């Protein structure tokens, strides 16, 4: 065994590749040869583009570098292979003033339900600092008033660099991030927004929706890219409402669905169940 060897007691293997006959058989043969046990396996073939996706959870002691080398020899050109340990990931949460999404994540984290370490909370307002203190999470207040956007984002990067998180979670962070900032974290920033109101903008979209008589409230969690609110969608959900809802009731219902959808999307990311493919996702 080489000095650079790395033992992997339990791992998730993620493969995206041009489709090829016999891939599952040959990959499984490598795993068997190296004494690894397949605990769960998920596959999908995009027949239109002839592209293959595979997520395999394995257990057993093996050398990661040998495993990686053997699988790479099987895969066609232009393939992607990731081997991730089954372990808690580190995350940073961005927020502004609203507490429903971040509060839900903090409670899940405190109860052990969230398979992650929340390393820090970053905000452009200090309103939620007391909430962070209740859960003993470091809080970084980085105001955005009276400074240039690139200067503000430089300060954000300085904080993030201290922690090197796997994901940044925008829990109702009410600032648009520049493409330059986003480029540092490709498919690593997860955002939540009320997707049911694309036509209603301004200070109180729920009041506008109430006046229009909408019948559905929904939320979308997606990865952030350089195009505003157009990143790959991770998960969505809706709830039905009716004429009896005031705009305040609609706002409450909207917040409820937002925190559920954000939590669900984050869990999918933490469990390595997401493949980003073009501008969409494959979810196992």
C-alpha cells in the first residue's frame, strides 16, 4: 500500500458518463474485487443524450486511490467520478431578517436531524444575531450599506475562506450575489424563494397575490448560478389555499412551505443525491 493510500470504510461513489454497454457490470466487478459491499445502488440513463448516472453507497475497507484508478479505466472519455465519504458536511448559512428558514435549520441541527455542521451564520443585518447565539453558532454581521457590492462580497469571501464549507445556504438572504462571487462556488450555493409569485414583485408580493386570488402557494430550492433565479432546480412543492386566506395567512403558509422545501433540498445535497446536468438536476 502506498504512502498516499486512503482507506474508505463507507463511501458514496458518484459517476456521470456517456452511456456504454456493461458499465454496471464492470463497476460492480471492481467493487467486488476490492472487497466492497454495495449497500445501495441507483442508476439512470438519459436516453435522449445517451448519458448515464450512477450513485452507489459501499462499505468495507479499501484504498481510495486504487478504487478510483480501477473505475476510471472502465469509464469512457468525458466521464466524472467522485468518491465521497459518508460523513457530516460543513455548511454556512446566509440570512437577512426573516427567521423562519434559518430557525428551522438551527432546530434540525440542534436535534441532530440535520446531517451537517453549521460552521457560521453570515448576515447583512444584525437582527438574527441573538438567534445564532442561542444555538452557539458564530455570527458574522457584514453590513452592505454605503459600500460597493464587490467590496461587500470580498468581506463575505474572507469569512467563507476561514471555514471552507461544502455548501452555502441562502436562508432568505435578500441580496443578489454577483456572477463573480457565485463563480467561486459552482453548484455549492443553495437558495430558496417563493416560486409561485413570478408576476408579483415589490415590498409585499403576498398582498398582491391575495388581491389576484391565487389558489396555490409554492417554493423552489435551487442552486445559484450567474443567472438570477435560473439555476438548476433541486426540489419544489406547493400547498393549496382558497378565498378564505388573508394575505397574512398566505404569507404564513408561504413561509411554512419555504422552510420545508429548503430543508429537503439541503438533505439531498448532504446525502450526495444530486447530479447537476446542464441546467437541471438528476435526484436519487
